[in-house]
């Protein structure tokens, strides 16, 4: 049973990466189009002072969570953190070249904050609950 759950998490991780690539590289907001019929509208998941960047925080937090389960040993987990941080910067830089998209520093910061927040949770878990990730 554990093996099936683990394999499902791996598939969800890779599917989430594919969805991330699609959402980032699509010329406009596909979610805004689906909800509002407008490619220029970014939906806000939660009302907050930083706007739609909170969506980026949640997604990268979720991806890091999946990546932390997928990469259970510490070295692979650290590599996963660096991969997600680099990917977030790389994809946001692509917005300079994609029509109807714009580079936003707040999005890069929110992406990084999502990754780092999950890393801190797992670091604290390792430090205070058990000595293994």
C-alpha cells in the first residue's frame, strides 16, 4: 500500500511540474480565461496585500512538499530545493519574451518564499521531532 501511495505522489509531482510549465509558458492567464473569459485577468486565491503573487507562493509550497516526499534523503531534498528555486527564476524570466506576460519580481519572491517555507518546515521537523527527513 505504501508503494502505491509513494508512486502516486511521484506522478503527482511530475504532473504538477508539467502544469506549472503550461501555466507559466501560456501567453496569458489560462486560469483567468477559464474563470472570467479574459486572458488578462489573474485570479486571486486569497485576498491579500501582495495580490496574485500569493498564488505563486501556494503552488511552489505545494511543489516543494511533493518534492520533499519524493526526495526523502537529505541530499536529494536539497537538490530539489535548488531545482525549484532555479526553475522559478528561469520561468519568470521567460515572461520577458511571452506575449501578454510580464516579469514580476514579486512573483519570483513569492515562488522562493514558498520553497523556503516548506524547507524550513522540514528542517524544523528534522531538528525537533526526529533526526531524519
